[in-house]
């Protein structure tokens, strides 16, 4: 008999199950990585078995792909799918504008590629992931192994001029060796405590040679599904959460990359 779920896992499962209700027959889906995304993949598999739902999925990590196949979700590469209708993924932090920090599961590069190649992104999370300002969760940055110490030093130099409360930069380890992502890169975690200007941070980090991608997901999430320990969910849409924000102009048009599916 499986162990009872913790209150946090009940909240994650509630959000995950609700989000799969947005999935329609024939959709091409992006499947996220992490504990909350795992509940979503399991719920999607249950719908396939119970309803005969037909979907095609692109996974954002090898472990998500393995779980998807195990529960009966067909998995293809992004090159085969070309363009996705919907991506469902978790987040490590989400602010009131639905800007995210992701990458705690070391899959941020593939997660960002898949989310950007989708018409919509739904983020699923428990209420503890909601913050007033990003930065309490360490910001992951994926870097190439070649010259990684130089890249790390350049990141540390950049942080001197950024609006942050702390500047610790740590190479993520897996035992005695650097952790390797699915793309065979390293990750450094920036313990910043608070990020005053996430957009400036994201743009500046990606200008550093050796940086592959950062874990700030800005202007990507369309809908947030928050689960609670009593099984309730709250659904927040980007057009509501970003109303009146300075960056509202970015949402007047659809995803600029959408014509890639043609």
C-alpha cells in the first residue's frame, strides 16, 4: 500500500491533475521535469488509459521521458514534433507577474526550449512557490564545462553591478563530481536572495561567453495553477496578473516563434 501523501504533495498533485484538464485530444504537449511535473505525467497517463486520449509528447529530460513511456504517454523528439500546442511544467518560484525561476531539477535548458516552442505554457505549483519577488531560490545558470571557472568568475564579476542582496555562486555537484545536465553541461547556482531587475539579469547573464542559458523564465508562462493541501486549486492567467505592468506590450501579439511550425 502506497504511503499517504504529504500536504505539499497533495497540493502538487491537485495542481497537476487540474492542469491535465486543459489537454485536448490530438494535442502535441511539452512535459516538464520535477516532482510536480511527475504528478502531471502520471495524471496524463491515467487520462490516456481511461479515455483513450490521443496526444504526442516531448519530454524536457530523460527522467521525464522514462516516466512518460512507463505510464503510456507517447514520446517523440522536439524535432519530430516541430511545434507544441501546450507545455505543462513546474517552477521553483513564481512572482505576481508569472515570471519564474526554474532549474532546480537541472533541466532548465531543455525546459526553456520546449516552453518557447509552445503556443501556451501552464505552470503547476504548490502555494509555497509563490513569492513577491524572485530570488530566494538560488538562480541556476547552465554553463559549458570548457573554462567553467572563467565563466563562473565572469558571472561573479557581473553580479557586482546587479540589484541583488547576495552574490554567492556555487558549482552544483553530484557527489564528488560536477553535476552534468542532459546536454552534458554544468550548472552554477546563484544565491542572490532577491533579484531587483530579473529582465536585466537574464539578458546580462546570457551575454557571458560560456553561459548556455539561465533559469529566469520571463514572459513565457500563460497560466498558473496553484494547488493547496486541501485539494483546492487557484488558476491565474497572465493577462490578469500582468495587467498594468510595464512589460504588457509583450503580450499584445502571439509567440513570435510560432511560425516555426509552418
